[in-house]
């Protein structure tokens, strides 16, 4: 199984980024997908999640209204559109795939929000 994130980078406060995660080696449409992040010195936290069908999503309170998670089960990708970025959004962002006891992680992509 491979989860490969892309789209991170340096952006000014108020800017936008779109993260993508491409999955291979698993039946993607069966997995719930999530984005987590980990800032230096902090624990990893759940940012956004989407069910296998895409019918339900949930978000960390601090990103509600700014971030949108979506998935394409044909292309086997999950995306995170991040708008109105703030310095506190700076972190390494990880893609996660979960199905019952099966739990897979990508290697992460760095997002830095700074002027």
C-alpha cells in the first residue's frame, strides 16, 4: 500500500493550498480517508475525514469553513482544499486510509504559512 501526498509548500497568511493524496495497492473505495497534521512539538491531530462513499465528512473545529476534504474513487485520490490559511496551520500534513483494523499512512507533506 502506498499513500503519496503532494501540494504542500510555503504560503502567506490568507492564502490557499490544495493537498492531494494518491493511493495505490488497496481497494480505495472501501477505505475511510483522513488528513492529519503534526506541528513541531505537538501531537498529531485529525484535520478532516471523509467516509468511503464520500457521503459524510467531519473537520477539526479550527478549520471548519476554511478547509474542504473531497475524494475521487475513480482516480483513487483524496484532496484537502485549504483556504484562508493561518500561521497556526503550519504543520506536516499526512494522508491516512483506514478500514477496520487496517491503517495506512503517507509520509507527509510540509505546509508552512508565513509572511
